[in-house]
C-alpha cells in the first residue's frame, strides 16, 4: 500500500451527513439558462459582497485601481488622503461619461492621483467621489445641485486585507455575511507577510458555476492532470488521496474543504541525477512540487490553531469558499492562492487566479516559488478546457439530469445554495440602489 493510500480513514460517505441535499440526479439548467442567469445576477451579484482587490494594490494615499464588472458597473477603488478606502461608480455627474480610464475605456487601469478629471468636459472629482470643480460653471443654472454632484459611492468594506463591494444598501455588513467561522479562521492568517504577488487572467467560454465546479472536487486530477502525476493513468490514480481522507464543512452559504498532500521532500546532498523530461526531476531540482515549496520557512508563524480544523493527516491546505465566487486557499507550505469567477453572460466569465508568497530570501527560493506558479497556472488552464467542453455540451440540452458522486458533495451544495438564493430573491421593485456618499471601507 502506498503512503497516499494510507491516508484512507474508512469513514462513510460525506453527502449522507446533509440529507437536505439529497443523493439523486441533478439538473444543470442553472448553468445554461439565460433566464436563470438574469435572475441570479439580480438576486446574488447585485446583493452579495464581491471581492474586487487587496489593500496592497493601494499602497499609498492617492492610489487607485478600476474594476470592470459587466452588468454591475465600472468602479474605481481609491485610498483617500486620509487613508480611507472608497469604491466609486466610474461615471461623471455631468453627462455620464466614464471618468477614470487610459487609452481604452473598457480596459482596467491603476495609478495615483490627487483628483480625477473627466476627459469629456473637464469636471473634477475628489478621491471620495465628490465633485470639486465644474468647468464653465457660469453657463449652468441655479438648479445645479452642489451637494449631489458626485461619482456615487458603492458600499465598500475591508476584511483581512481583501477589499469587497456590495451594490445593495440592504445587505448585511461584510463580517456578518461572512460569518464567525470564516472570519475567525481566515483572519488568523498573516496576509501582510505575503507580498510577492503573481496573477493569471483569462476569459472562459462557459458558465461561471461550471468553472467553480472544477475546483470543488478531487475526482478529476488523475484524468485532467494525469500527465503531471504519471503518464500511466492507473498509476496517476494511486497518487490522488483517497476520497475519505478530506475534511468538509458546509456552513451555508460558504464552504470549507481541507486537503491532504505529500510531505515535503527531505533535503539530500549531491545531484538529483541526469536531466530528464520528467516533472518529478524538475520538482527535485527546484525543491518545489504541486503542493508548494519543499523548504518550508519557519519565520511566517501561520500554522495557527485555526489551520487544519479537520485534523487531516499530511494536511496540505484549507480551501475556503466565500459565496458566491471566491476561493481563498491557505497552504501549509507558506503561500496562499485566490480564485475568482466573474460572469459577464450566461456563457462566459473572467477567471482570475492570484498567488501570494513571502518575499524570497534566496535565488533558489525564488525559483521554487516560480515553479509553483507555473504548475498552478498549467493546472488552471487544463481545468479551463474542461469548463468550456462541459458548457458546450450541456447547453445542447440533450440530457436533463446528471449524476454526482459523494466526491462531488460541494458541487451539489453550491448549486443548491445558488438556486435557493434565486428562489428567495426580493421583488424587482426592491432592486439594489446606490449607497449614499460618505461610506468608506475600513479595516476592522
């Protein structure tokens, strides 16, 4: 028996612990129906806290970045001169022109400024959105409402260095929405020590939920990523931890899975052998594998009691899913990854992967980190292919139901939560409206 197979616990199926989810076939209509997509945009994306960035993107007062959220709005996230973080609709109070953009209005941008000036007619706005100057003001009339001239503010709050926005004035505060468990366990991680940032962005021709499904189960690695593990599929299957060795916690609407993995390689003196076209040889050379660098640093202090709540043997990482579209993965080997899926239509979404390490102290540590990044992105691209293949097939509607195994418990839960949120959406007359000015994002 291999060391991986020894991780088996012999426990019964996980799904049986959640009878409300059932065990029967499921429909994927929620992933190809245009009507459902429009409903979930109103019920979920316009009413739920969405991560738009991190505080490191605003390193000084006066810095800003923009986000283009199709169907929701173009926003500008700023750090004001008083240090407060604001999110603003990127729209001029004069004629509705987009205020902050560079060469191409549809592209996101970043920079620093004391104020923003509309390129159309020169109106100026402070970093809190208030209009500070109107060109040729004498040509306007007495009805010009000075107290209402602004780039409207969007609700904005900061948690553990992550910047969130919400397009509804009625939604609960961010920390209340996240819940005590997620807040307590994630805040224990020292995010401020992980400033070496790598990012991957791509557009995926598939529904956003199918994209998330690809990361919610460990049934697929031996098949989708088999060449990374072993060219012999039967051997690759043996390298994937048995399904009863994971830990799951479904604290609706959020989720957690803790994942086992191999222990780090022991340091050895001498050569790793002749060069070979083999990932195992590359991993040994750079001392980094699919689960992170083998030389775990002892100066991070991140292995707090909140890590590995399921006491998984050979624990590798905790993967938190903050509803609706954000995964925060905290890895025991000293880094973290976020995955985010931002829809722009029923059949397309922007896929964003961000990887954060502590600043490397040596060249070998830097190379180890880069190998982890390359491996992560390669896996992400392989997953993306399955997403596009799945969407193109299910949208034909040749089948009306699909069968999920116990290994796909979190997929069953995720779609259940999405459908429940849409079913409970308020009447259209209660659609979200813009937040009044003066709401700033602050770290609590």
